[in-house]
C-alpha cells in the first residue's frame, strides 16, 4: 500500500486496488448467495451477476495493465465485512421467503458500495485524462446500478410481500 497519498494518481491507484479486491471477493461469495436463494429469479440474478463480476475483474486488470498498476496485494476490508455480514445472515434460521428478502438486502449493500467506488474511480480517471479507463469504469458502474435496480424491483414487486 502507500506510505503517503500525494497525488490524485495515487488515490486512483488505491481505489482501483480496492475495487479489484472487492470484486475478487465477490466472485467467491456470489455462488454461495445463488445457492441459498430460493426464488428462481433471484438465483438467476446472482448467477448472472457472477458472470458480470468476472468481467469486472477482467476490466480492472485491463485498466491496471494500461496504467501500469499492480492491483494485487490489497484486501478490501469493507467488502470483507459486507460479505461476512451476508454469510452471517445466510446462516440464520429463516423461512425461504425471509431468506430471499435478506439476501437482497445484503446484495444491495454490496452494490451500493461498488456503485460508490466505481463512480469515484471513474471521476478520478477522467480528471487525470485516462479516458479509456474512465469509460471502462463507467461501463461497470452502469452494470452495478442495473443490478441494484433489478434487486430493488424483485424486492418491491413480490419478494418482500411474500416475506410478511
């Protein structure tokens, strides 16, 4: 990590390392969430997002290569905590309907963290003149926002009502 953050370039590098770690952790967590989901649409949503997340990792690696940044070696503590909370929730005794609502809540916390991170990193990349990196980061940002919207729609359209 950095002894001292001195420039926006340093801060962008730190953000990219954090996002990379977060996505790598999520690649391991999403199959467990999919397996725990009872609703077929929710399960499919987690499986689809796993594929997207693998693409997010690849995009970050592409950005790291282009900017000559080594992304490994850092652990995103925030994602570690969000995943731990999700695992704790998944270990609770709950009805299928309540578990699905809980999985959505946990997943949306993750999505909101990622939306914040990608939005910030995209802005930094744009300010620094890294337009290709900014475009890739905005592409991932849009996918994260779309996933959050899908989760929200599932929750509000019927999953939360079934959990009553």
